[in-house]
């Protein structure tokens, strides 16, 4: 079972930036499609972004397009989420998720088989 560890969350002012990281020790990381999701208090978990196993394809929720960028470094077994122009409504626990597949990532949480523990992002105005 692959283990995912997120980092990079924190407190930031509106308009600021954060870069989240999700790492695994598994050398088979390059076979995983990866996704980022988030869950705000009292709300359901929602899709943020996803990236294919080779990084060739990326997908974003409409509200994140232009502000967030997902990327991966298979040599470092890591996926990243660069978040710019943060808004208070971006406040949530952010989770990375993985699925061993070369298929196109799907923006549904039930498609992913492995999850990290989450990292808190708090945006204050």
C-alpha cells in the first residue's frame, strides 16, 4: 500500500501563494495518476486538480483554473500544487490521492485508492 505524505500547508493572507507537496517513498510512483482534493469545514470534499502518470495531462476544477498549477517530479516521487492568488474560500484541508493507472485521471474522489493525511491551508483576509 502506497503511503502519501502532504506538506506545505499553512496560514497565508489573501492574494498570497503556497506550494503543497505530496511525496511517497514508492519507486513505482511514476505509474500513479495523482489528484488533489480539498475539504472545508462543513462541506463535502471537492476536486481541485489531477495529473496523469507521466505529467502530460493536467485537469483542474473551474474555480482553480489560472490560479492553481499541478505538477510532478517522478524522479523525486512527488506531486505539487502551486496555489496563487489565494482567497479565503480556498481555506480547507488539502489531500493528495493516487491511483495506479495510465488512464486519464478522473475528478471523482472514489476513483482514487490511496490518500494522504491532509494538510491545512488557511487564507485570511
